[in-house]
């Protein structure tokens, strides 16, 4: 047999573990049963089963798949835990921490399965909960004892429903077929897999079950006679050839027959493996020797040979499969395998984890060393590979994330929450509801109050402590503090702060607009109608751009002014291009030296050497704008004939007011440090407006005086070097 195969690892571990477990395991089993019996006597499980009978049945199933006595002892402790006040604490004191951990994890799985079955939810939500059960089984794969206990428990429950002839809940039967049978198959525990499938098939599709059972029953005597004749012939043939072998008839379970009929569209008569033989030999060479004898004696059916020894199945299953025609002309399936292969086929990777029994101190014992330890490591890898492959069967994603990147924790109501590895109680709260995340102020993890930046672990129960109102803290966004691991939760926190900043901006814009309307005596004007006239979808949209200083109130003033009369004689003089004065060239108006009054517009703060354009106003002379001014574009659309060419004077004495916009991370002393730069550069500051947002940002607008913009460019470079400043530019 190939080295490193899962079956080889299983057989090795069973042998090595068996030497060590011995008397201590049997003593633990007796103690556990004696401990649990008074607690379970007269009690019933939620399914209606007798608690003591269920625990006995689980222990019996575990024994059938080769579990050591101490593993069966755990079955009694798990169910006794349902009737203890503090089960983990009590079991830890009486039997040790390892048993207590097993009780904790298994009971939590039981809780989530109960919630999945009893919740009154739509089918889609129930399917999601079933998927979470599967993920929880994967999450607990670091201790396969939990998985094996749940498999044995589910099989025992199905047996009880069948024996008592009570109707099995559909949710329980569906979960058995969709989760537990595929898991047993992936782990190679055929003995549990086929029985779960048959029983679930019986409860979910009783008509199909009875039809297949009836077909089998009708041919039972004839089939058994044919199988026995073929078995005796093959056993005699192998003995004569000197091949030591155990030849047995192999039953075919009902669900497998029905599934093959449905999947391949076969009639009952075309299912070749209704009659089957199993040949168990000592080694791999004997497998192929037996195969040669079978093909010599019986005629093979073409296309029905599979060599799973050379190419094992994904779950490590190895065997030779062939279909031949018996002496009566009917097909017989023959499976040939070694004893180690047979052990793996029946019990799968269940035996891999019996090394938990190997230490002299039972489950809590010290790991063995040397060759045994190496083989255990290989066996554990085999188990993880199979579980990961099982995950790939259900989810088309990187299966390694199941173990490395995800954790699964419980709500107090036993609902499983899927979080990224390292997820915190805040991540947990946001996964339940955004508002709950905002109001999260504390958390109880397994009943203990822990800090909000505690990294959670799979299997823990988390209860959120929330305030009646409030929002998140800025500290949550600091990655060094470790409050958030989930990108989704982090985005929700940022969205909350962005919404708060937007509300503040809208409030500021509303205040500015309402103040303007008061000044103009137009308070009765509907704000939504005003916003629509200005090209906005609603009043809040207008307030937001006004609050950000991205939309000048002059637009609103111009809209509110009554229409001007047609220009008369007086206006004609104002609109004519002025005569050139000393310092002017041609027909161009020179700022500050022409006969007409010129004023620098406050909306864009022009200064040399900006490209400028003049706009003739009514009664206030010529307003000078920068050529790229948004207000000027608006005025030009309404009255293009009022534009006039202007230029700066050649002699540029004096200073001009300029607006400087600065954005920075807010901190103590920021305003002082920026003001010191202006002072050192001997630039006079005539006005300052500052605004701090709740997300720790500072928005500042300085009005300074400079002879030209070149001087300002140098100063802005110095300001950009101030700690915390992210943007410094002229408005």
C-alpha cells in the first residue's frame, strides 16, 4: 500500500494509540457513565429521545467505528452537561480541561443545530443557517472529536425515529442528508455515511424508499443465493491459488441504488452492484493477484473496472472495483482491498485522531515523540485536506480561508456569525445590525466583560452591551488600536462620520442661506423652489455646496433681484468703452487709474498677475474678476454686453487681499503654527475662518494681503511643511 495514504496513517495511529489508551480509557468510560447516569435518568432531549438511551447509543456507534473508551466517555459528559448549572467548570474539575473543552464545543454545535431546525424562517434563511452548521463543523476541525460525536449523535437520533416509528422533522432529515452524510463520506466513514443516507432518504422520500426496498425484497432470496454461490466459488478459487483472503457478500444500501438510478437514468435491473462481493487480503500484491484470478474465472463487464489503489479517491479510499458476470449470467461487483484499506473504508479518518488517547494522561496527555509524532502530523494533515476538499464541494472559494481567515461565533440565541479571523466584538455588533454597531459600548464573551478590541475565537458566545443612543468612536478607525478587523464594519464607521460631517455642512449652508433671505426680506420664499431655480435637486443639495463654500451666495442675490429696466441714456455712457487715461493702452481699462470706479471682487480675490475681466455693475462701477471665476461665468451668461477688457497697472504698488484654503488633520496648536508661518514671511492676515469636523479634520480659510500671487506661492510651500497640513492652496 502506498506510504503516506490516509488509510495507512489511520491504521498506524490506531495500533500505536491502542497500546497507550488501555486501562485508563476504560476507567474514564466507567467514571463518565456513572457520573452521567443520575443526571440523565428520566430526562428527554428536544427530539423526544430518552437522554440516557441516546448517550448509550452514541457510545455504541463510536465503539463500532473504533473509538477508544475515553472517546466514548466524552459522549456521556456532553449530554450530562445539558443538566448541569456550570457544565464546563464541573467537568473540568472532575475529568480535566480537555474533556471540558469537548463538552463546551459540542454543546454549542447542538445549540446552533436546534436553532436552525426550530426557527420559523423562510426556506432561504434556513438554508443559510444549515450552511453555518456546516461551517461550524469545519471551524471545530482542530478537534475532530467534536465532529465525530456529532456524526454519531445524528445517526443515533435517526435510528431512534426509525425504531419508534415517529415522524422525523423534515429540517433534521434535510440537515442529515445535506451536511452530515457528505461529511462522513468526505472523512471516509462509510459505516456511518450509508446509514445516515438511508434513514434520511426514508424520512424525506418515503414513497421512493418503499419502492426501492420492495424491488430489493422481491429479488432478495434469489439474489442472496446467487451471491452465496459466487462467494463460495471465489473463496475456493483464491484458496487454491494460495491467496489468503476473506470473501464476504456486501450489502448495497437503498439510497445509493436510488441515486444511481436517478443520476444515470438506469432501470433497477441495470444497477450492476446490487450483488456484490468484498475480498479482503493481507497486502497490495495480493490485491492484484486476486483480481487476476477473478478475471480468469468470470467474464469482466467492459468499462466497469476502477483501480482506486493506484488512484485513491479524494478521501483516501483505496480498493480495486470490477464488475463480472456470474455463472447465471447476472452481474456481480467485486471489491478487493487490504485489511488496512478496509479499516480506512469503514472508519475513515476517525482513527487519525485517536492519538488524543495515546498520552499516558489521556486527552490532556503529552504528545508522543519520534516516529509516532511524525505519523500523527501526517494523519492530521490528511484530515484537514479532506475537510478542505469538502468545503470546496460546497463553496466555490479559497477553502483555506475556512481555517486561516474566518471564525464562527455565537449570539446568545445560538445563531452563528461569520467573522474574519481576529474579528472583535465591534465587528460582531456591526454584522448583526449597523445601528447596534454604532451604539456598541461593551461586550460579554462567554459571560465575561472583555475590552472591545478583544480578538474573538471560534465557538465563543458574544453578547453586545449597547447604549440607547450615540455613535462610534474615532478610535475605532485607528488600526493600531485593533478595534475593527472587518472592512465592512470599518466602512460603516466611516460612513457614520461622513454623514455627521455632511449634516454639519448642510446646517451651516442652511444658516447662511436663511440669513441672506432675511437680509433681502424674502423669508417667505420656499427653499426647495429656490434650489430648483438654481439647478439643484433639493434644498439640502443647495445647502451642502453653500456650506462647503463651493457656491457663492451672490448667485442667490442675483436671482432675488428684480429684473433691470432696458438701458437708457445714462446706461449707454456706462456701457461705452471708456477713453484711455494716462497709463492705459488703446481702449483697455486700467485697474485703479481710469475715470470709472473699479473694485476687486471678493468672490475670487484677483491679484497680479491673474488674468482678469471687468463687469460693469449698476451704480458700483466696474467689478474686477479673475477670468476663471465661476460667478463671472454666471454673470456673462445673463449679460454678456456688460463685460469689459481690463489690465493691471504697470506700477504695482500696494497689496491685494487673497484667500488661502488649508485642510489638515486637526491637532492642538495647528492654528498657531500656521499663523507663525505668515508672521515670519511678513504677510499680513486680515481674516481667519476655521471649521473642525467630528472625524478630526480642520478646514481653514485665511485672508492675507500680498503684492502679487508669486509671493503667495512661496508662502504656501512653507505652510505645506507644517505638521498635519495636507492641502494649502489659493482659493
